[in-house]
C-alpha cells in the first residue's frame, strides 16, 4: 500500500520540475541573459549571489566579458574583471582571451591592453593574434612584427588570422620585400589556399603598386570569394587601372553571380569618378539603392566623391546633405568635390568647420586647396595640425606639402619635407621636379629627375617630362631638352602633349632657333594649337627677324582672331626694330576688330583672408 502511494504521488509531480530548477539557477539565468545581450540584468544577478556558489566560473565570467564587449560597455567589463581576479580566474585561458578582447576593442589606452596581454599566464594563438591585430589597427605595424617573431620563438604556430594580420601590417608600410617574405611563410605552412590570407596578399601587392603579382595571385586562386574579388578590384583601382577594375566588377556580378558588398561598391565608384564615367557611376548608384546599401557611410561617401569628380557638384552636395550618418570620410569626400571644382576657398572654410573631426585623409585635400590659392599661411597651419595629430609617413599628405611649399615659392621647405619622406611615389617626385623647375632651379630639377629614374627605378610619366622640359627651357639647356624630348617619345612611348611642345618651342625660341621651333610645330599633330604659335611669337620679341615674327603673328591671327596677345606681341616686335608706323597699324586693327586685353588678376592675403583683385586697365600695350 505504501509503495502504491509513493508511485501515485510521483505522477502528481510535474515533469518539468527539473527544468524549472535549472531555470531558477542564477548561473543559467546569467548565461541566458548574456545570449540575449541583457548585460545590466546579468550583472545585477551576478552581484546578488555569492561567488562561492558558482560552479562554472570560467564559462560565466568569459560570457559576461564577451557580452560587455558586444554592448560596448567597458565599465561593466572592468567590474567583471574584478570578480575574475578575486576568484583567481584571471589566469584562465578562456577568461584571459575574453578579457584581452574587451581591452583591445574598448580601451582607448593601448598600453593598458599590452599590460593585460603580458599578464596572461597562458597565451595561445588567439591571444597572440589579438595583440598582433591590435598593433596593426593602431598603426604600429613594426610592433606587430616583433610580437609575431616572439610568438614563433616560443613555439606557438600562427593561424590564418595571424598571418593575415601581419600581411596587413606590410600593406600599411607598403613594404614589398617584407610582404614577399610573409608570402613565403604562407606557402611553406600550407595556408596558400586560405581565401582570407589570399585576399590580404592581393591587397598588399596592390598597395605596393606591384599589380603583376596581385594579378598572378588572383588568377591562381581556385575559387575566389567576393572578398578576394573586391581586393583585386581595389588593387586595380589603386594602380590606376580603372577600366579593368570596372570590367572585373561587371564580370564578378554577371558571369560569376557574386554579390558585391559595400567595399566593392565604394571601390567601383572611385573608378567611375577617376574615369569621369558619369553614366556608369549613375548605374552603380542605382545598384547601391537596389541592393540596400543606402545608409552605408563608405558607399555614400564614394558617391559624393564620384559626382564631384564627374563635375556634378550640386548632385554631390545633395547626396552629402541626405546622408543619415556622416563621418570624417564623408566630409573629406565633400572637400574633394569642392577641390575638384576649383572652389578652394570653400575647402578651407569647410576644413575649419570640421575642427577636431578632421582626420589625416582630409589634410591632403585641404593642402591642395591651399596650393591652389597660394595660401602658404593657411598651409603652414594645416601642416602644424597634421604634426599635432601624429601624422607621419603619409605619402599623400606629405606629397601635397611638397607641392604646396613649391607653388608658394618656399622651395627649400619643400625639399626638406621631400628629403624626410621615407617612401616617395611618382606624385612626390613630380612635385619636387616641377617645384624646382618653377622656382628657377632647373639644374636641380634635372638632377632629381635623373635620380628618380636611375637610383629609384621609377618610370617618369607625362607630368615628369613637363617638369624636366620646363626646367631645360628656363635654364637654356637646349641639348638636354632635345635629349629628354627624344627620351619621352622614343624610349618611354609617351605621346607629346601641348605642354611638352610649349616647353620645347619656348626652349628653342629663347636660344634663337626660331626656324627649328617653327619646324617642330609644323610637324606636330597639334600644329594648329594657337598656344604654340603664341609661345613662338613671344620668343620673337628678343629677335631682330621681323619677317619671321610677322609670319608667325599672322598665323596666330588666322587661328584665333580675338586673341589679344597676337596683336600685342607683333606690335612689340615692330617697335623693337623701329617700325613704329606698323605698330600703330596693329593697334588700330585691334581696335577696329574689337579685341580687348584680358584683365589681370592677383591675390593678396589680408588679416587671415584671401582677396583677389582685377586689373581692368585700358592700356593695350
């Protein structure tokens, strides 16, 4: 009877009685709250129980630390760290890695994160990788390399994420030699099929301007994912291969059916902007909308930049105004749009409004604007801000500084910045070459040009030859000018443009070789360009050959009847040889045809403001 009673009563006990007990367990409640992200409630329960009654402390504290990291609550994380230290669990591997992740993501003082790392009793590959990645993200790649080698010396094998982090460090430094060393480690350790690492290597080669290796890396991949495609599109864009980047983007979507992400769209919009492809840029903008990337600050900033580069400043500003969230990248894109439209004053004004929000990337744009205004005072202020923000080794900003000081006549300042730059690209060299040439130091410009080619292995481009030919022209180095013009057209296969012909005609004209200069124009594809004949006519002012000057001036008047300098220069030639009546006839002809002299314009800096003045004088000659 007793046995029957016990069995009967057992049926009256609910079947979920055990699960109810588990749910009432504080540890279980805390873990469930952590999963749902309810950090505050979970911490309240933790503070209400005795730590001696917690059975699985490592799991509990690690979960709480991870939730603090996800909820971006560093203060709660510190409270949980105190609980872990009191319980003697700060040496637990699981808790230690969670604590390191908290400091790495939320602590502003990186030295404190390093103290946490150094205090870990047991460091596994996750601990080392977190710290190495932290140094890379903190723009301290050399520290990440030191830590990587220390990890290897202690017998800890790197994983894919570790190698990806150090390769990103090489990308930051654009150190191709070191990057290739890490590529060798990747292959030797069997990580060559890892898409994360392959993507990092493609990016590294692209940033180091070694597009051949980036292309080979991409082509040898068995199944590249969308991230790898994006890395290669980005590498092509960085190397100014915008056409190929656009082709790859369409191939990725149409042929391989891969979805583009925000970074892909951002890169492709950059390519459209640099090519001035407004129609394609609008198509990509439409894809951004249909794919739901409106609100993505990177993508929308790229749209602002694209419209600015395509000359649609109003559209650029409209996109910027409609952005829900703006950051320094967005403001920098708008600065670029202003700069692209030569509205340099607005660039300086907007930069001042940005205040502390201005980042390193915006400095290059505002320095270009200062150079355009020849505003050296404002440029120096920006230079000081750049240094106060800890700027160094930024090739774009420092190239812009070289250009600014050179254009403002402070060529020694420009050269000092140039010499202190550890890494120089073609833009840097061009800025220095053109700076020396424009400031009357032609021989130094030629020396820098030769050094760029012979000692640094950098091939000159269209702009490089403008600088060196300009230097030859203003230094009277006729033979060297002929040599560089021939070098450009025959060895480097660069088609001579109007600027190159202007320099050569000016060089030959100054040397008195008017017939050779005239023959050069007649044999050029640009033989009907009025500016070439104007340069040649200008050279005639120092010549007594009035017949040649007359022939050239009449050619100019035929090409461009309303160009006032044709009349002015010819009248000056007539006066130089004593043909005063002919000079008066030219003046009457100019008056009869209604040709007016263009007013001059000058800038003056007054009380931290730039003012411009027009000289609308009536004097014709």
